[in-house]
């Protein structure tokens, strides 16, 4: 009787996942693959750096965690703001460094047994992995999964991508920027604005994310003739809050509400002079000769200009154009150490979209050629990254 009842009972039908749920699951699996690819690339680069560092008598952890600006960030994490130092006869202040990264490092040291270097590297590596997932998500949404993976691959192999393995703020900014841009493309305005605000607390050039969100919101407002969701207004209002709040806080602390932060930056030799300082650096290098890092930096900056032109030709989405264009404008128009300019362009991952699409086409038509290109990029990136950190004398 029981057997017959079982045979006559209606079959249990398992409902199929909704299309949106399937899409999220597929994106999640692909993101894990992208993060794994990125971590493999950066772990290999870190191993090369460690070998070169040990051969030169330098400790790998010190190279990764206490090089150039890392020292300032870890000092802020340990002691708060207030450190002054004389640099080329000018007294410079740690108020030039934005607060989110040292605050996260301080939180990690308070909650774990890690010291400052360990906490700084944990924050940077975690942020870099989140950034890789965001870079992949943006590339996949625009051009498919293969393009997303190629975008992560190229971003992880850039000549200055060694910074993504160090106690620096570029991974944190890129993480917030990538997911904010993805949220804009998906129409999630509140998330886009909130992440843009956090990006603005990460680095001085983090306001490029807010500019992208505001530009996209303005375009949507124009397209819909003002009939938009309150969420768009909320996201647009949130986007510039992080950057603006810190600039005003520094201004209040220094006694000049709107000009104090920019006075601090000028003491570091950093100001927006419409490219005058950059042109002067190029002139001196051409006339007097310069260290190896300068011509490489110049080539990378020029490549960034060319790639932005290709983005314009290919009519990339407006938020990506505004974000990349703002970062490029800051890099070209700002004074300061010219050798640091490629680092400032690291978060501008949309510039790599034309190269990612070209790599995908090459991989489909001539897989062997694509393999050779990737191997060459890896060799150059790892070798140059180790040179910059171990032997380079110019600020990263």
C-alpha cells in the first residue's frame, strides 16, 4: 500500500532559481575566479620581490610595509595626526594623508595580535582582493566574463602594481571606486553614493569617484527630465561627503576652513598647476638626463592619455569616462614627484578596457600569441616592481 501510494503521489517539483538569482550566482563564481587569478598574480610578484630583497639584504616585510608613504600611514594609525617633518627645508605635515586607511589599520591592530605592518598589509591585501572582484564585475557587465577576467589580469600586471601588495591606499580607493561604478551602472544610486563617500576618505584623488556619480546622476536627471527616484538624489548627496568632510576638518584644524588642506598639500610640493610642474619635470629630464624610473613613468602617463582617447572613441559609459578622466587630469595637471604619477593612475582601471578587449580577441584568434604577451607583461611587471621597491630612489 505504501509502495503504491508513493508511486501515485505527485512528483515533487523543485522550483527553478529566478533569472536574477542565477545571474548573481554566476557573477559570484566568476568573481571568485577573478580574485583567485589576481591573488595568484600578486603572490607571484611578492615572491619575486622577496627574493630580490633578500639578495640585496632587505627584509621583505619592511619593504612591503614600511616604504615611503607607508611610514606616514602607519604613524597616523599608531599615534594619530600631528607629525611634522622637514623635507627640503620645508616643514610638512601628516594632514596631507587621508584618514580611512590608517583608521582601518588601527582597528585591525586593536582587534588582532598583528602589529602595524601586519595590519597594514592585511588591510591592503583584503582591499586589493575586493577591488579585483569589483574590476571584474565592471568589465563583465560591460563586455562579458572573458573581458572581466582580462581586465583583472592586466590590472594585476601593471608596472606599478607592486603597490597593490604594499601598505598603500591605492587598493582601498580602487575597491570603493570599482564597486561604486558598478552600482552606478546597475542603477543602485544609494550604494554608489555611499561607496563614493568612502572613496573620498581614502585618498586625495578619491573625489574622482564622486565626480563620476554626480555626472551620471546629472545625465539621468536630464534624460528623465527631472522625474527620478529619491534614491538618485540621496546617492548624489552622499557621494562628495567623505572628501569634503576631511578637507574641511583639516581646514578647521589649520585655521583656514576652505584653504587649509590645500596649503598643507602645497608644502609637500603638491598642487594643481595645469601641468606646469609636469612639463618642467619633463624638460629637466630631457636636458639633464634622469634616473631610470622617470622615462618609464613618462611612458606610462602617455599611454594613459592614449588609452583615454580610445575610451572616448569606443563611447564608454559616462561614469567610467568621468572617473578615468578626472584621475588622468589630476595626474597630468598636478605638480609633485613625477615618478609617483603612474601610481596615481593605478585606480584608473577603466583605461585598460581597450587593452582587455584586444587581449580577448587575440586569445580567441591566436592563443599562443596571447600567452606570450601575458608572460612578457608578467616578467616586465615583476622585475620593474622589484626594482622600484628594492633599488629605486624616487618616491613610489
